[in-house]
């Protein structure tokens, strides 16, 4: 940070800390160093603060992982020994009985990416608090995405109507459409957040890039309306990004985006849930 002050550079860095004093020592020290290089008795001696941004990420601990397992005990386990129960839990329940637990990636919770929570142990105490997990940033790290643009969550609303479509079967001959235009509003029931960037097909080779668009959305539970809103959002987004060609589009939830591929476009669609699970658990030979 001081080198950046001296020559106006834009150096970045990673700091890794495992001490439980992070919150009371390391984090305040970084903040103070950004504000001023020289402090005396807790008072900054100059106003040479840097225009900077930093984020800190707390890694999930082994204890946090165990405490977020949703165990479903049975009556058959009532009379077994403590040691047997422990071994049973670690060897069998971790494979079968705890599927869907938060720490093992419950993909059903991806309907609302902002509401995925884990019980986290507070540093320096035995108390646990429930905190929302940043699935957006976690996914970026998991797939190795070099982020070029990170949009905020945006809300949308719309009115719907049904129109007769002769190409559909007789018993389902109407199609849901928008009654008017897609409206952006902070109170909208449908929420979207897009991330643009690229991944390296060959690690370290910046000339071998795969451009990616990641679309996160909050689902309402009405599949037909959710997918219609996604289609309309994508058409609107495409108009504002005509010069951008992506190789892959990630999106959460079942969708119809491949049907919107135009002539000459070669992008493919991948489910975020599938890619997330694969990046976390798939093992290489």
C-alpha cells in the first residue's frame, strides 16, 4: 500500500491469516493503513489515504461443516454405543443420510441465492450465528472466473396474459406472454444479477479464454412465469450487449435459454447448480 502511495501504482495483494485475532488486530490494521501511513497514539498524522477496495473472506472450518449437517436419526440408533454412533455418522451418514445439508451444497436452496445460510462459529467463542453465504462470489472462485463486470441485484415486474398459439397441442393451445413491457423496479418480484468475465481454458494462458455470462435470479415458484421473465430479461440484455459474444452462459434453475440462440451464435447454457456441485465435489484421476 505504501508503494502505491509513492508511485501511484495499482498493486494488489492477498493476505492469509489463521489467528483468532483477525477481527481485533489484522482487520483494523488494514483499514488504518489504507487511511494513513503514519499514526501517532491512535491519531492519523496526515491525510494520505488511498482510494482502495478490499474484501475479506472467512473460510469454512471443519467444525462449521459438521455443525451444518442436517442429520436424520432413526430409532435403530437409540441403543448403540457412542463410538459406534460416531463412526456410523462419519462413514454412512456423510454419504447418504445428510444429503441436502447446507455444508454439502443443498441445490434446492438455489431458488433464492441471497438466502443460503450456514451456522458459523464466532471467532474466540463457542457461540454460533447464522450467516448468509455469498454464493455469487463463491461460484466465481470455483469456476475460476476473471470478473470484468459485477452488476447489482435488479428487480423487475410485469403483467401477463395468455394468447392462442396454433402450433401448440389442442389441450395446451395458449402461451403465456407479457402484457406490456418488462419494468425495472426495486420492489420487483423477479430479481436478476449478472456477472460478466472470462475463464482460462489453459491455466496461465491469457490468449485461450472462454467468455462467460453468469445470470443469477430469484425464483418465485411459478416455473412458467419465471422462465418467461428470464427470456424477456435476456432479450433486453442482448440489445444492450450486442458487441459481446459469450461462449457459455451459466444460469440457476430450469430454463429455456437455448431456444433463444440466434443464427451464428454458438454459446451453450450450463446450470449453475450443476457446475457448482461439479466444482466442489468432482475428483480428478
